[in-house]
C-alpha cells in the first residue's frame, strides 16, 4: 500500500491584513468538515496569531521544537502539537517575536517529514513578505495561495510578484481575491484586476463573506467555517472555500507536464 502523504499548502500575500490567517483557519474548518486530518503550522513567527485566535494554551511551540531538535532532546512530534478539534491540530509560533531569528528555517522540511504521513492536509500561515521562512514554506509546498484584496497597492505589488513567480518557474500557485476585506470598497472590477496583475484570478471570496461580528469568533476561539449558522447564511462563500479546498487536494497538472 502506498504511504499517505499530506498535501502541503502555503497561504501568503504581498500585503498585510488581507485575511491570510483567517483563510488558513477557514480552510482548516472546511477540511475538518470533509473529515480530513489537518495540521496548521504557524509560520508567521512575528506573532502567535493562530494559537491566540483559537484560545490555545501553548506549552511547546516551534521555538521549543527547534531547540529540542538542535539539542538532541527531540523524540516525538506529537509533544509539540495542540489538538483543537478531532480533525485539527496546531503547531504554534512562539509568543515572543524576538525568538523568530533563533529558529532555523531548515527545520521546516524535517518537521514536515515527521507529520506528512499522519495528516491529509498541512496548512502553513505566513507573514506577507518573502522572508526566509515564507520562501522555505513555498519551496516545500504542493500549493501556494496568494491572497489579495481589492486595493491598488496590493494589486500593483501582486503584478510584480506574479512575474517573480513566473521567473522562479513556479506553477503551483493560486491567486485568490478576498473581497470580504475592504468589502465596501470594490475599487476595481475583476476585469481590471486581471489586467493589472496580468494573471487569472483563480478564486474569489465574495464580499458577502464579510462578517460584522468576526471579532466575536476570535474572542471565543472559534473557526467561522465550522459554525453551522455561517454555513447556511454564507452558502456562496462556503461553496468557494469548498471548491478551493478540493482544488488543493489535486496534483499540480502543470508541474507534472514540465
Ligand atoms: N470574513 C471576514 N469578515 C470580517 N472581518 C474579517 C474577515 N476576514 C478577516 N477579517 C478581519 O480582517 C483582519 C485581517 O485578517 P487576518 O488577520 O486574517 O489577515 P492577515 O493577512 O493574516 O494579516 P497579517 O498580515 O497581519 O498576518 C482581522 O482583523 C480579521 O478579523
Ligand atoms: Mg496573519
């Protein structure tokens, strides 16, 4: 029997605050609903947003893990993972951002190797610039989600990023327009956006997914897409997340053709 290997997905962007962390958690909720086992790794090492969003009590974070590997104290990866629900586990970033530079990015590959056969999907949250960590995430992922908002700075930077991705020979990225951010301010049409970024938009999270009391979910440590009310009221957005989630389970056909 073939050994199961998780699909590894990086969620990133060229601008801060466009909904990366929310999308990571929302996708995790969607996969959990599909009965997939999901591990979320918080690779935004400048803050511990995933653990904070889910109200998790973190005993051992990525810094501890890296230190233990470094000092030959590591024995079981499970000691560092926090169970959020039956299907979702978390590897948290350190709370103290000063520890960021003390974690070697080379450990990510090693960590992925230890969890690959246990999970169906591994989702990596990142910071919005191409730090060494973001680059390592991208290089070790099956798919990269580039999230962008309907904002001129974001779109102009996205255009540059698309040409960089093409230069790098990357074909495994999906461009996702998040219209639930700046939902009242749809500056450009989709036609305009395609022309600005010189690329297709693969998925659109609709403006109807703007949730007024979103902060309440964060305060309560809940994942929006796991809420039965949201799943009914925001049917259109849930369908988009479902389609996106399914597409990320597929192999990258372009890569195979290379
Ligand atoms: N669907 C939504 N409805 C309402 N508010 C939302 C929605 N999605 C995200 N937000 C809010 O938008 C803000 C930015 O979201 P988020 O933190 O996910 O972005 P990010 O790209 O991870 O940011 P950063 O670059 O700082 O890591 C947060 O305050 C979040 O609560
Ligand atoms: Mg974030």
